[in-house]
């Protein structure tokens, strides 16, 4: 799994470098390209049954290497819309923590499996044992992400799918940690479907180095939609709420604004306003 994860990262890096050195040539023709790194934290949202067992939200890290490319159309002066396709490699953690009632779980299991009726109080396991569940995913991310551009600012909102290819699950309890590597077959067995949906919104500010090249810094907020398989077909939804910062570089995608030039006549004292077909990049 580690070799596959490393190879995917290398492949994504090579594709990124190739596009960076080629897309800049298309920036003047209306094409727009972004390469960004997103880093933040994710808050795991437990399923209903996990909440009933005593689990609650926990925090994990998230990181994305993201390519966005498409076309920017100017709607009117001061407003442009970028229609972007995004492709990325995503590292996500789904984390929950709690103090499950082991007495109740064992009581139910003994009753269902062996027909033994014993009350939770008779088992006597302490209920202050903390259990932490962490699942790491290595995802391919594909989506659509339109952006509304005004001045040097942009607001984006969009979504798509994440395809988990590799992963790792760890369970910590009673002072011990059990870890299991997850391949694609394991992921298919755990999730239905084995593809996650996501939505995300962002705010970016561009520091232009030239007319068509800029450094971007921004904030983002997103949510991953995860459906867990349960025995008996009672599948349940959980998810991860993500928030963080983004840093990147942008080629193209800058709105233009028409200007009027005011010239003073040599023979008159008044100033004449003349409309010239001149455009400048703001």
C-alpha cells in the first residue's frame, strides 16, 4: 500500500509540473490554470449507530495537492466567472472518539449469538475506557469548481467525488493500538458506495506578479460524504467537515476593464472625455 501511495504522489507531481510549464502559454487566450496546496483539519462526524454507542467527533489532518483548469468568462465590468475542472490527490483522516458501553455491547452479543440473557450490569467492565478510531485515506479527487472573480478576489463553490485507493485504520483502546492496512478491496467492503462525495467553498486573494501570473492565498471549508456499510443492509452516513488554508499559483483568469481617457484640448479650456478602445488589466 505504501508503494502505491508513493507512486500516486510521484505521478501527480509529474503531471503538475508538466501542466505548469505548458498552461502558462495558454493564459493569454482566456484559459485559466491553478496549482494549489490545501492544508487543514477535519472533524469526523460519526454515524447514528456510533453516536448511540457513545462516540463523538474527533480531529484529524487533511491535505490536498490540487490542479484546476478551465476558462474565465467576463460577465460584465468588475465580474468574471471561471469554469474550472479540478483534479487532485487527497490525504484525509476520519476520526471519532468515545467511551462506548462495553457492558451493553457484550450483553447484546451474547444474547444474539448464543441466546444467553445477561444484563449489562452483571458484566462489570468500567465505562470510562476511551476508544479512538482513525481511518486514513489516499484519494483521487475529481470535481467541478466554478469561481466568481471580482478584482483580486475570488469566491468558489463546487464539488465532486473522491475515490479512495489506499488507507489505514487504527483502533486505540485499553492502552493498545491495533492497525490494519486497507487496500481497495477492503474499502469496497467497508463503504457503500466505495466513492465519497464532497462539497467545498473557498475564498482566495491573488497577488499578481505580472498581468497573468499570480500567487494565491485563501481559506476553504468543505464536507466529505461517507456511507458506511452495516450488517443487514442498514447502511449509514457519516462524514468529515474540513477547514483550512490554501496556497498556490495561478496563470490567467484575470478580468479586464475598459477605461476612459480624459484629454485637455489645446484650443479649449475644458477637458474632453474621450472613449478609447483601450483595455487594461486590473
